[in-house]
């Protein structure tokens, strides 16, 4: 299947790398903070085929299609997350669930892409099966690399691994569907792309056609 080809680097690594052009590697976690405000790292992934503007508390970022950014925000009071098409219509607004400080949070805009946590293996290290996280909109996730290509090599005598969190928003519908488990997850991905992707995007027509079997797109 498609994920197997990805795992064996059968032409997929360059594609996945393009998804995370603006991605970064996490260098550590923030300190403790229970009684005072703490700035927490949030990886924002835009799996939509449209540029969006994301505001988390007082922090605002513009994110290109299928790209990511890393921001820091004060999550002590669970800030409002607001996202809109850049210069246009609002996409969503919500207060995220915060289950602890000093964690790395991920915001998957509109839940438009399934997320996969997988292992990059170096040397004699043991592989681990991928974890399919579905199209979750907000979650805390521990990884070494967020929405970017892992290093091609690392220095290690006995082998090493890197945990990678990946989004696949620009992939065709049938490939994204292989990474979800339920009809409800498929429907949420379809409706997000059908409503918000620009018509010029490669798979916009497919998303629109698929949406005819679900709720009407307003």
C-alpha cells in the first residue's frame, strides 16, 4: 500500500518533505508552570489548499497551503484559537483543551489532514509501527521532528531513531483515506477540503465531487 511505499522511501520522502517546508525540529520542552503564565510551543499545520491566518491568543501567523509554523503562546488561560482564509472568511474558532503545561501541542487546521507518527530508523535500531492519529484538530504530541523531513543520517555507533509527526494534506483523497479508520473521519476531511481549498489546487475537483455524498458545502 501507499504507506508501505512511504516507509521504504519509494519516492515519498521528497513529497512529504514539501509538506513541511517551514517545519522545525523541536529542541526541547519548556519549563514547569502551574501558577504562572507559561509560553508553550505549538506546531500549526495547514493541510488545506489555501493560505490561512491563525491567531492563538495574541500571536498571529500566516501559513501557506500544506505548510507549518512553530509559535509560542501563553496557554495558561486556554486562549481562543481563531483561523480564517487570509483576508477572507472565518474557518473556525475554538478554545483548545489544555491538559498540562510544558507540552508540545499541535493544531491541525480544520482537521483537514490525517496525522501519522512514524519512526525514522538509523543503523541497527529497531523499527516501530506507525501510529495513525487521524484528522485530530488539536492534540499534544511528543516527537523529534514536526511536519518536516527527518535527518538523512545521524551519528551513532549502535543505531538510533527519530520520531516524526507528519501531515499529508496535499495528497490525493484515496491516499489520505488509507490513513483514517472511520467514515466520520473521511467525511470531515472531505468537507474541509471541499469548502476551503482553492479551485486551482490539484485535487480540488475530486474533493468537491466527494462532498456531494455528504453535507452541502455552504
